[in-house]
């Protein structure tokens, strides 16, 4: 499934396709279908860490920013720690992201946590956090008031939860088309009418348009200054 935002901040369902366990080939097929239908390269793609999905994103939209879901990464991290350590690491992880005013700031905080985990003997957890770390902080390139919304796939996950609630009572579908029809109807209704808390002001649109045509380092510095001034 793929969905996105219009310039006014409205969510739009873009595509729903059948696939086999999130394989690269299936994600690539979805990407190529969107491109063939006229979808321009997105500025930002938020996704989990599925290898097939990441590979398809890099092939279909190599110039787009890719934000790795911070919530998925957090869950992966906690699962590799003893229960007694999870709350401490959880606080440090989210503090590194919440207190950061730019990408470099967040990366320093997360790398410090990686070093701390290694020092404490939690090598597996340290490796988990270090993997694809740069993609965890991409949301900090964008307008401050939207960053927390754009650093995870939570909005998508809530939509999928509603789909599961509707489909699990069906038992068996007579065919693939009937399944897709129901899934599409549920998602379209939910995404079209649900309040998601994201609205783009004229200033937001100006910043995003500016970011699209400006080098990342310069844009990040400007947004940092704006966030500091605010």
C-alpha cells in the first residue's frame, strides 16, 4: 500500500497491490506502477526497514529522502536488550531525537548511545541502532512542526489496523479481486476522512518548495535557525 500528502496536507491513497511478504519485486512493481501513472519523485518517503522495500525505493526514487520509521527501529532495539535496561535506553533514544534541532545533532546523540551500548556489553543492540542510522534523522530536514509526524509510519499502521479489523471477520474471500475491493474501500474511507493533524500553511509550502531546490546542508541550517528563533 502507498499513500501520500497533497500540498494542503490531505492524505491521498495512491495504490493497493497484492504482494508476497514484502519482496523487492513486489515493491518494485508498485513503484513502477506509480511512476507510470505520473507520480513525480516524492520529496520524502517514510518506510520501515524491510530490505526489499528499501531497495525498491532506492531504485525507483534515488533522489528522494528516505526516513526510516523511528518507532519500528525503537522496537527492534528494545527487543535486543534485557528488560531492566529498556526504559533507560528508551529515554536516551527518544531524547536524542526530540531534543535535536538538526540532523547532525541527532546523529551525535544516537552515536553516543551506540557507544554506550557497546561499552555496556550490548553489542547486538548497538549494531541494531547503528544500522541505517542516517535514515533515522532525515525528518529533521523538514519544517519543525511536522517532524514528529514524519519520523514514523504510525499513521499508516493505524490504517492497516482498521483493515485487519474488517477483514479478519470475513473468513475466506471468494477471490483476490473481492479482497482488494474491500481493502481499498476501507483505506479510502479512512484516509479521506480521518483527521491526521497535518496541515500545510503557506509558509510550510514555501519552505518545502525551497528545500526541493536547495542543497540539503544549506536548507538544514536555515531550518535550524528558524527552529532556534521559534
